[in-house]
């Protein structure tokens, strides 16, 4: 049985198979490809191991089918590597790992293409803006699973051009946005399909209503108290970041422009933590938002355990209460305590 080696491909274990042995035989070719890419993008740093593992993942997924057999030779693998779009793959991988210079380069090469192509697809600028934002959120990756960012770039293998792949991402985002939800079921349908009487339905609804009321009465107070405590402990600048994004509804790029303003109230705090000067990319704003989310989530759960003595299953109920009705669960006061809302959101000198 093949043994597992320690290296990972996009976060998953790599089997020590004939493919991995062939990779060793193609090491010089991989090193040369990586070196050319590094020279082409001198401001972005992508470790050779990540570049090699991404190519290994692509070969493991696509090479056997392309070769028409269950195993591949070093020659098959070498030809496969030679056909990949190395520069596009290198840039996508650098963006996926959060390299801000790579993101600026990605914008330079592809942002106008994404916007232009999306506006050709959609009927209105509003719809197009929605799709563009959705695409960038997918590319940034808003979820982290087992320490690995779930960026859409993870699905790009370099077999075709990055622009060709982006067209598919845009089309999928457009379909997702315009797909009609089908979650509502009428009482008539329910009665016909499940053979329930109106009395059974009424009784079931009454029980559910009572259960919901009991749950909310028991856990809502703890939820609100814990959230109030956690939000009150945030730094002023963390609060500003949340205000910009969730209350004012600013886009990530708009927040980035605010941070770049010399007199912005959030600029010094942001730069002190990033050691960066000058321009700020929206992917960096997204990562800082994620840090605030994690801080809130960790502190919220800790508060429920320490102060309210709740068990894990009870904490899940509180999290559901907080998530499903945030507008009523979280009072606005923790965000604006002692600060004029207009001044706080825009900041002196901000656009």
C-alpha cells in the first residue's frame, strides 16, 4: 500500500506513487520553470515547494486521463509540465497565499478584463457590480478550513490560460446570483406529499413555535450579553473596519482607499500591523476582517463558557441566534460608543 509522505498538495496528503517518483526525475525542469516565473514576478515570493506541489496535484488529477492509461512515464509528466501555463499558475498561487504584490499584479493584468467581460454579460451595471464583487470574494477566499484558505484559485491548475479560467468563474458566479431559490413549500403541497391533515400541521407548527420561544428566551439574553462584552473590547480601529464593511456597506476597495488616506483614523493602526506603506490591496482588507471575525468568535465562545457556563451544544444555539438575526441581536451602541457616527465612518480627510 502506498505510504503517505509529509508534504501536502493544496492542503491534502500526497501518496508516494509512481507519479511522485517521476516528479523527482523532472526536478530540474520544475526548478527551471519556477526560476523563470520568479524572475518574471520579482516582487512576489512563492516557495518552490508550493509551486511543485500544485503541479503535482494537477498531474495527479489530469495526467492519467490524458495519457489514456493508469500510470505515466517521466516523459509523459515532462510533456504535461511543459504544456502548463507556468506564469499564470505562479501568479494564481501567489495570490492564493495572500501575497499583496501578486494581487496588485493580478489586478493590473486581469481586473479590467473581469469588469469588461462581466458588463458584457449582464443587463445592468448594478448586476455586473454584484457579479464582480462575488468573483473577487471567491478569489480572496473567505473561509479557512484546517488552516488552509479556501480560495477559488485552488481549482486553477494551469492547464489553460488564467483568463479562460476566469471566464468560467464569472459565468458560474452569474448563474449562482440569478439562480432562483426554491426553498418555499406550500401547505397544500406538504399535505399532499406527506399525507398530513391540517390538524397535524397546526399541531406541529404550534409545538415548533413553543420550542422556538423557549430556546430564544433561554439563550438570547446570554447571546446578547456575550456579544456586547466582546464588541466592547475591540480596538477602535477594529470597530471602524466592521463599521465600514457591515454598517456603511463599503466595498473592500473603498475601505482600502480610506486606509491609504494620510489623515485616515485607521491608517496608522493598519500600517503598524502590516509593516507596509503606500497602497493597500483589498485582499489585505479581507484578511484583516477575517482576523476580527476570528477574534469575535473566539472571545464570544469563551465568554459563554466562562461567564454563562454554557456547554458546546448550547453555544451552537447562541451562535445560531446571533447569526440569523444580527440586526436585532447586536445593538448598534457597542460600535458607536462615544463617537459621532459620521466622523467615525469616514474619518477626517477620508474620501
